[in-house]
C-alpha cells in the first residue's frame, strides 16, 4: 500500500488563483505592466524557492513588485508571513531577533531584492491556520503581533470587495504602506477580484504620482486623515480625474464636516466616498458608511461589513463611558431616516446589536462597548515564537470603543473604555506603562485623557522630564503626548478603597489653561484624530503612512542642500498654508520668506518647536529630529508644525540639522506615505531630481563655463527666466491671505535686490567697468549702450522688474481674485502680452535685443503657466508657443542656443523629475541654491584665471558664489534676529 501524500498546506485562495484572471493587468509598475498570468508565474517561481516545508517568512513590505511577489508566494504556498515595515531597519532587526524567521525577504544593501534563508527548514511549530502576522503598534518593532488565518485574509478581502463594488476594471493606487493593515487590505481586495494595482511609493503631493495615476487609469484612492490634509493642500478639488470611481478613508477619525465636504465633492465629480472603521485584529475592516449617507451622517461609522455583526456590551460598574464634562461632539445627535432600501448590500442589523434596552420612556440609545463578530476576527495575539503554534483563542473582538446605535441603524463611536486609550493612533494600555515605570522603581498611575496620556508618579518636579521620557518610550508615544506630574508617593491619588483614582489623575495633570484643538491654527495629529469633545480620537491604529513614507522619499531635491518645494505648493497642487515661500534669488524659496509667528529668527523658532514637541532642553542648531529621539508619531505632528512655519518640507527633513532646515528650500514631506519617489534602502544611490533644480544647477554651470569660453552652450539664462516664472507660481501664488502673500513677495524682492546691489556697488567701485546705473539695477531701463559688461546683470534686473511689477499688480484685490479664480488663464493672458514684447511691437527693445526685459518676459509667463498646466492639452499649447516663439530670439547663427532654450523649457513643462543619484542630488542642490549668487559674483572672479586656468576659473567662480550665498544667508539671519 502506497503512503498517502502529505496534505497540501492551507493557503489564501486569491493568492493561489492569480492565473485565473489571465491576461488582465495586475500591476502597473514604474517599469511597465504585469498581467495576472505573468504575476502568477513569478509567484510560483518564488514559492518554489521558499520550499515545500512551511516556514516563517519575514517580508519587509514595500509597494514594489518584488515585495508583493514574495508576499503572495508565501500566502499561496501556505507559509506564514511576518510583514514588517520595509524602511525600518530597527523594526526588521527587532522582530527578526524576537521571532527568528526562517526566511527574511528584503531589499539588500545593493538595492536588489533578496531572500535570506536563516534556517534550512523551519525552526518553528506553525499552526495550520496561521497565514499572516501584523504588528498592532506601527513601525516600533513591538513583539506583540496579531495572528491572522487564511480564512481571515480571504474573508475580509471578499467582504471589502463586495461593499466597495470592486470589479476587474478597477485600478487602485497604493497610497499607503503595504505593512499597514489598511494599505494591505487595498491590495487584497483588488487582487481578489482580478483588479489592477498601481504600485507606487510616491506621495499624493507629487505631480508624478498623478501622472502615474492618470496613465494607469486608476479608479480608486485610499487615504488616512493626513492624506486628506495633503489633498487639501494640493488643490485636489480642482483636479480632473475622470476615471476616479471611489475614495476610501480609514486609519483615524476624519472630522464630520470634512467627510461631508468630500462626499459632496464626490457627488459633483462622479465618485463615491467610503468612510470605514476597523482594527488590525479584524484583518482590517469592521464597518463602513454607505456613500449615500456620508453627506447626511458624516459622524457615524456606519454598519457592519458583509458577514460581520456588532453587539454592544454593557459597561461594568468600574468602567465609565464618558468622563464628567465630556459631552458628545457636535453632529453626533440622532438623525431622521437615512433612506436605506433593500438590496443595497447593507448588512442586517440584529436585535442584539442594540445592547441593553432602556425604560419605556428612555428613547436615548444606550452606550456600550462595541464588540465585533465575523470571519475576519483574528486567531489571537502572539508575543513570542511559541505562540505561533496556537490556534484560535478569540471568537469575538472587543474593540475598546464605546458606541451606540442610532434609531436609523447606524453605529456611532462616542468614547473609549477608561483603561484602554487610543492616542495619536496607537492603542495604549496604561497598565503596561505603570508596569514599565515600576521596573524603574517608580510608582505611577496612568490614564488616557483625550489625545494625551495622563500620569501621576512618585518623585519630585526635577524628575518629571526623565519620567516623561521613560513613559513615552514604554508606550511608543512622543513625550509631547505625555502629561506627567510628580508627587510624593503618599500623595498619589487614591480612592477610599486604596485603589488608584484615575479621574483625579486626569485632573491633576491638566494645565490650568489648556488651548482647545479648535483654536490651533494647523491640524496636528491630535486634531486629525480627535473630533469634538467626547468623540473617539481614532477608530483604528494608523502609522500615518503618508508622512512616514514621505520621510523615506528620495526624490526631486530630497538630498539637496537647497532644494525647492515640489507639487505640494504648486497650484496643480497649491499649498493650503498661510506660511508660504517666495523665491529668493532666482526663485529659490527659503525659510526667510515665510511668515514668522514672532520676532525670533527661523532657527530660534525651530529650536523652540523641537524642544516643545520632543520635550528636550538640549536642542541646538546642529540637532536633528532623529538625533533627538524623534519617532514616527511625533514625526507627524512635527511635520505639520514645520509645514506651518516653513511650508512644504524636504523628504529628508528629519535627518537635517535645524540650521539646514532654516535655510534650505522645502519639498513636501510627507508621509504618510506615501513621498515623491521610490523607497530605497539606505545604501541605495538611486534618486530622482526635480527638473527645476536640475535646470538651475546645470544652467549656472553652463552660464559660467560659456562666459569663460571653456565650452560654448548658451541659452541657460533664458531657461532660468522660465524656471523663475515656474517658481513664482509655485511659491508665491499660494492660498495665503492676500496681504500675506504680497508681503512675502516684497520680502523676496528685497532678498534679491539687496545682496545684488551690494555686490554690484562694490564692483563699480573696484573695477570701474560698470556705470552707477548697474549698481541701482537700472541699466536695462536707461539703456546705456551695447557694451557687454554693462549688460552682465540683465538677468537680475529683468527678474526684479517682473517681480516688482507683479507685486504691484497683486496688491490690487481684483487682480488677486482673478489669479485665484483663473490660475491658468491669467498667466496665459500675460504670456500673450509678453509675446507682444517678444516681437517688440511697441519698439521698447534695447540695443541688445535678446536681453531686454520686455523681450524675455514671455519666458517668465511661460514658466508661470507651466506650473498651472494640469492637463496634457495645456502643456501642448505651451509647447507650441515655445517652439514657435523661440526661433528668431537670438542671432541667426545661434541655432544651438535656440534649441537649448526649447529643450530646457520643454523639460520643465513635461517632465517633473529626472532620474539621478544621491551625490548628484547633493551637488545639484548646492549649485541650484547658490545659483543667483554664482551668477552675481562670477564676473569678478573668472577674468583673473580664464586665460591660463579656465577649468580652475570655473571652479573658483562656483566656489565664490557659494561662499557669498552662505555669507548672505548668515547676514539675513543676523538681521532677522531681535
């Protein structure tokens, strides 16, 4: 009798049956598309590499094909997956040490995807049902994991696909990290229906993301509350996305008024808004709000997902639903009939869902703990490798949320159980914090209090900073979110029974005068997750993907010393900030052009901000966010506060010293994820560089080199006129209040004019080559002749004339309103006017025709319009103007110059970023940030060296300009300080 073959391991059906979808496109990647058939073949090949013996496979999650293939291979072959953040070496190392995976799949040091086998077979006893292990604590590397079964994963994917109505014609963008349960659920639900995935690690603030979105025909967008902050900043409501069908929101409470606003926007634009509620322990989703109710019931979490159900567990006597004075948030009142009809795919509401019934005259819905049941409820938790052999230990999920069911059948979250807090998206167990402090010999009582953890601890006032940091480290919160008061141990608050008095803990730690969330000028993570008084801060844990991964972004000018902001402040993506940058020098924005909240210098303000949020007293100009102990949670708050002070942030701001943040140009952070380029390992050199920065860096080298005659490739200065117009639109024409943005524009004008006038005056006095009109930046107006040296500074003069004229125009409220209403139409009209000057209809051109301000203004207007060209049709129009109007601008024998200008500005119009390397980005940032000063000073440097040492003349010119830029920046700082 032949032995029976071994039983086939359990697996996840949608991962096993990919080939059933044939030649439908499964993945849209930066290198092309992948069909389901091809994906299935890659998955099968990787599954063979993993072997037939079930093994624990750690996968460093990333929104890239290699990571997804490995993940699906493990699921399809029955190998349990431990999914961790792909960008966090600490989390990978921590969980590898804690769980000893048999295989580690991650990006190697050379940037390639690797499978590292730690054991030839397996070192574990793995339960047959175990499919997936996810962390409940974001990217902290906590060993407490959620154990999910194959049925959990499949059931939740099917349920989500059902209520969202996903079909094989859908395409979803991966706007959230793969290791985050919400981001993972997007992948699962779409693969289960044969739909497509746009694999991207770009941020929604990046123009290139939307180019990919449109090119892939994407139909679905997912976001956490911070994502919606970013969408507001980039002018999402003005975007044309005709294929968009649905937007989903989870990962934290979105304020009801914003839910209603986006629901109404979707109604007008033809897409649906799905607001959802869930937890990692439920594989992802537990409830959703039907789209047709989002506008009228935005405060509700909705109804159970298909296959799931809720009940309300009565509260015990020692539990409190709402603390004294914690009323329900505005908008939480009951509403009339919501209009549900049979056949709308809504899960039935069971009688038991209503919880305990009240008296005959009590019409108010009663509050209880929300308990969820369904096939997606986890097997249980794991805290060590031994737990991987366990089966189901949980049959229903006690969410810790206090809820009620309104008469219309919708559930509303009204609070949290007193001993289980959710703060800044993390679920905090105060008892574990107490135990952690106890291990340090400190008796303490801890309680959640809204968006903060309240602690009274035995000690003195001098101990409070140390104890606050210990408590924060124990629970993963930033010190900013911990309120601690030290008291003599005998004075710690207790009830008459001797038990801790947690109500007193909350009151004792509250400051005498506490600003309300509504009074804050910029949403912090607290504001994002908390609604009105008494509302639940967060519905589910979220690692704030948009901003976290924005910190990982290596794109545009991300490694630049002085990179400029990208699409987060573009009107294709206009910043929703009153603190907006203006381009000093040739369009480069720095913190000095931002409005200050007080009279301190920028670095002083940042030191105060870092000290406040990170609770440190040792902050210096050389401090970095990570060096001071910043983590993913305070990262979110810090990024929002920094955006208020600086505007859009560079992706690597968290590793930059404060002095660099105060002087470097900002590019959007963010986060959550999301970023403006692919996530790379630390050792990877591959980057992308923003086209505007590349043009400025290359342009200034070409200008200086051509003047030295080291080589001859002219036209760069005219390209930079267009770049300046592009930057003007992005950094000055923001959504700031009228007077604010005009004031910022005048400040930038001063930052160009004063250093220029100072240097040129010195040159007039030292060389005798220039006229006083040059020192006054008036040569182009008085037209003193065709002498070459008198026209050295035509570029600076033209730029200043344009900015001054536009500043005067924008002081008029009518022009300001026209610009805000017709963001592309106004620069297009100015381009038409500029073309009159280009052909000198009025006879205003100077002797050196191609250098006259009236002649080149059309290039500035073209760059401005390019920043507002949100469609291919608009870009084609601008390209046609460029191609038709540039010939004839220069002498007939300068055809190469004409081609160079057309090529450079066409790049600006069509290509937002270019492939690059990290060292090139750093060099480009340095050159671009100093380009105005290099242009200004090089005329006095290269003549002394060009005959004998032309290459040295080029290097010396660049070095002197960079040095002058540094001196100017230091002087500006000194002047701005009190």
